C-alpha cells in the first residue's frame, strides 16, 4: 500500500445533489406546462420554446468561450432560463425577438454579472419585462385556439370560466395559462425538495386574499384572479429562483408577501394588466436586504435560552 | 427555540453494529507517538534498547494539558522516530518490537481514589484523553470546582456513518461504565448523570438503562436523541440532554456540564478497577475497500496496515483512508500511521463511496443555511472570507461553527464551506493576536 490517500478536508461524503440535478428537475417540472402550451397554442409554441432554449444555451456557451471561462452550460441553468422565458411569451412573438430576449437574459442579466449565482435579478423575468418595454411584445394579443380572442383575460371584460382557467384553454403566454399543468410541475418540485412551500403558498395566498377584498368578497372572481395571468408560473417557478430569493423560511415568507402585494397593486391600480413579473423583479432587488433582516439566530450567541 | 436543533440525514452504513469486537493479536511492532492529545507532546521516558511491558510508562505528561503515554505491547524499544501527524506537524514516536507475550507490567495497581483530588491525580496518571474527539486530557475536565458541575453527561451518540465502536462499548462494557460513574459521582458529589443515545440504537439504550438501574449513588438517566446527524457534538448534546445553551467560545462546564464520551468512561472504569492505563482501543474498521469490516480491539500504535490485514486485507484500492467517520474524520497521512488514543474508526473508502461532485459556483440555494444545526450562514461566511472582511465574519458568528460538515454535505455546488469556516476562524484568531500585540 502506497501513500495513496489524498489529504482532504472533511466531510468526505456528499448527499449527491448537484446544481445540474436541480436544474434538470426544474426542466422536468416545466414539461407539463410546455406540453399544455403546445396543445393549446399549436406547434408554433414548441418552436418558440426550442428557439429560446437553444439561444440561451448557445449564448452562454459563446460567452464562456469568448471570455475564456470554464464552461457552465452543463449545469442546465441556461436551458431553464430559455424555457422559462419561452413559456412567458405569447405564441405569435416574432422569432427574432425570442433571440434578442435570450441574448438579454443570458448575456446582460446573467453572464455580465458574473454568471450563475451572481445575477441580481431573475434573467427570464427581466428579459420578459425588457421585451415588454422594448417591443411591446406582451401587448400583442395571443391568438388562442378557441378562447377569448382579446388580450390576456385580466384585461378582458369577461373572465373565462374557472374550468377554462384551470385547464388553460384561453389567451395568454405559452406556459402560463394552464394552472393544472403548472400545479403538476410545482408539486413535483416540492416533492423533490427543489423548492419549499413558502414562496408559492404565500405569494398565491396573498393575491387571493387581496383579490377577494377587491372583488367584493367574491371567491370565484378571486380564484379567477389567481389562475389567470402569470401568477402560478411566477409563484412556483420564477419567484422561487434560488439566486434572487431569500434563503431562510421567514425571508421567503416576507419576499412572497411583498411580491403578492405588488402584483395586486399593479393589477388593480397600475397601467399594466399583469403585475407578476414587475412584482418579482422588484422583490428580487429587495432580496439582499430581506436576507439580512431574516438571518437565523446563531446558536450560543445569546437570547436563545 | 426549538427542542431539537436541526440535523441532516446521512447514510448509516453501520455494517459492524451487530458483531462483537474482536481482540487482535500483538502486532510485530507498534509506533506510539508522544502527541495523541491536545496540548504539548509528552516527554520521552524510555530510550532505544529499553525493555517494556504492557502498561510501562514511555512518555511523561508535559504540562497541565498533556497526557502520559504507555507501552501497549511487551518487548524492546527499537527506535525513536519522527512521526507525521494528521495536522501536518511531527512528534517523536516510540517504536516497540513486540515479543508476542503481551506480559503486563507488574508495578500496575488499582489507584486509591477517595476524593476529587485523588480522582484527578489518578486520571492524570492514566493517560486517558477524550476518546471520541480531539483528545482533550480527561483529568482537566474534572479539575474544577465541583459546585459548578450540575450534570455529568455521557456521550453515547454515535451519529457518524460506519462508526460503531462506542455502540459496541455500551453493549459490552456496562460494568466498567457503572463503576466509573459511581466513583466520579461519589468523588465530585454529582447528583445527575444523563446518557444521550440516538433513538435508533434500541439495544444500546436498553443496555444503558440496565446499567443505570445498577447505579445507586446518583440518578442516572438515559435520554434518547433524534437519529439525525449531528448529535455527538458537545454543544448539541448538552442542549438536547439538558436544554442548556453553551455560549459561543465557552465550554460545557460554563453551562454546568461535564461531557464524557462513553468509551472514555468505560476506560476510566477499567483503569480505576485494575490500574491498567490507556493502552488499547476498540476501533471500527470499515469502508467499502475492507474485506471483513469489524470492530477490532487493537493495541495503541498498531499500524493501519496491520489493522487492515487483520480484517482480511483490502479487496479494492481505497481512494481515501480516514481516522474517524466520513463527516468529521481526517485523512490518514500514510498507511503505516498508527492507531492513536482517540482513534474510534479507520475507514478505507472506495472511489464510489467518497465521490464528491465537482465544485461549481454557489447558486444561493440556501441549503447550507437551512441545514446548519447552529443557524450559521456558511455561504455568506465564505464570501466574507474571500474578501477578508473581519467585521462581517464576526457579525456572522463564524466562531460558533463546530465543523460538523452538514453544510458541505448538502451543498449542490459542493462548495468547500467547512474549509472556509476553518480558515475564517483561523483568520480572526490571527487578527486578534496581531491586535493584542499592537497594544
Ligand atoms: S448550499 Fe452551496 S450553493 Fe447553496 S447557498 Fe450554500 S454554498 Fe451556495
Ligand atoms: S457552518 Fe459549521 S456548524 Fe454549521 S453546518 Fe457548517 S460545519 Fe456545521
């Protein structure tokens, strides 16, 4: 036996989870919504998805090559960003806008800030907001197969029925309409312990309670407000982004409460019919402060008797 | 504050829990370092050519926090050499060539222990150090005002994967433990003894309850602890057993507790009864590379190579050999490194067992924060250390870290969090020394 052992710091075993594994779970969790979007909006939805995912992965690959950094596309986070972005776009979005949006998400929001873990705001959400402002992309009404043919239902006079909202057969972004598909994915993330319940439950709960009051204590209309628009996808998949949301349970609760309140304020009193993206973006910016306020008390440093 | 601190689920892999410990024959040679404890190395008490027997003193404690060292086999002192220790330092070591007889030193006799002073003196003489941890000389723990001690806490928590030597001790050496508890309680006037064991070790709990019933001089209770890692950390154990919080930077005695590992206790009992000092250790020999994993009672100084040979040899090339468990254990510097006083396990891990994922960028998932038993923020500590921000490190209370390894274990980016915590503590310590020198 030679002196074969490497001198290494403990611990010497690991739970086996990896960044790539977590991102793979997120991709799996988004499959039902992708499938629902394709069924509802047709094959072009799939094209948008493929373009965004491919563009995001490619831009990260190129960025790393050009700046001579270690390759990170293997961790699948760029693919997640691409998929999330696509699911937040209307099906009739011009393809070139998808490419520009992906470029913005990956290069401007993520890579220039130092890559995964260092971005201040969520790349997919920021790109969505950027596209809304730059191209008015989301103002273009989607053309749903057989549902209300105007803009997103939040702007429409007549809300679709609860069942329609639940299944997703109405106008909106590709991946945001089917509450059912998103819930399946969300539950998968909870079961796999990729996320905890705090953000989705508090975010959605806050919007429900606020809407309940605003809609004159009409539970059905409040439920419609929850299921319509980007709330469910936002609460399960965008607001739970590790990098841009607080780590501790209380931090998450505070973050989600803020996001829920802002969503409602924008929806009811703002100029845009949909407030989820702006609300999450705003809370992303507050995350470092929330993180500081909600730091766990360290055992043995007093006050913990 | 919660009744129980957070912990994590680690694999058990306690392959050796149900097998009795096997005593090993005298190895041909033993290498016994003079530094197997915290504090100064012992002073050599023998020279090359001297004849020694089991229990002959070969090293004399040097200072208050030091410990005597005894020969573990009978034979001749072959040479004195420098031995590389796991912390990178070297210390003299006595190499004894065994005569195979294992004859016992006739001068050994059970000590007379009647009060605190005679107990402390006896323990000092015994060479006993904390056998589960860093090797803190045991007599120092009792060298305090007895009025400060409310509880004697016996650490029967063995939360590291693979390791079962403490459990085996509890199952088989209850009489030694009972004798030690009675003597200590009598000499120090301790009324309450608590034995902490994880609730998945049913047999050990039953054995200890039976032992507790036989002790009459004080109240002995067995507390079952949650079976999550870590339970064996002193601060965790004291909190779970008594609800008391040991403040950061303080010792158990500051919370009125003395904590003794169960194997240490059994060793104390044996010494008080027979006068045989600390010369052998029950060691869990396991890991995927070991042919026949088992608990081995080996003379201190036995080489790890001989230990493996006794267990059927290695069936596969290990990637890592450890002293202790995989969560907190340290890598063995080389294969002829000896069994030390505080060695509770020697593991030969295969590549598959010791596989660590690639280290990538922190994704701020919060797993480290949410799994730290003490509520530390390891990711933030690493960032503060990288920018050498001392104020932030103090603010983050990095000194409270017990280096249990939960944070690194769960980190999906496999960040070197424990390492950064250690470096941060070192950094703050050096900074304090520098500032003290300036004034
Ligand atoms: S567990 Fe690892 S990746 Fe997650 S926040 Fe902590 S250091 Fe970062
Ligand atoms: S920070 Fe220290 S105490 Fe907390 S989990 Fe990591 S090693 Fe353990």
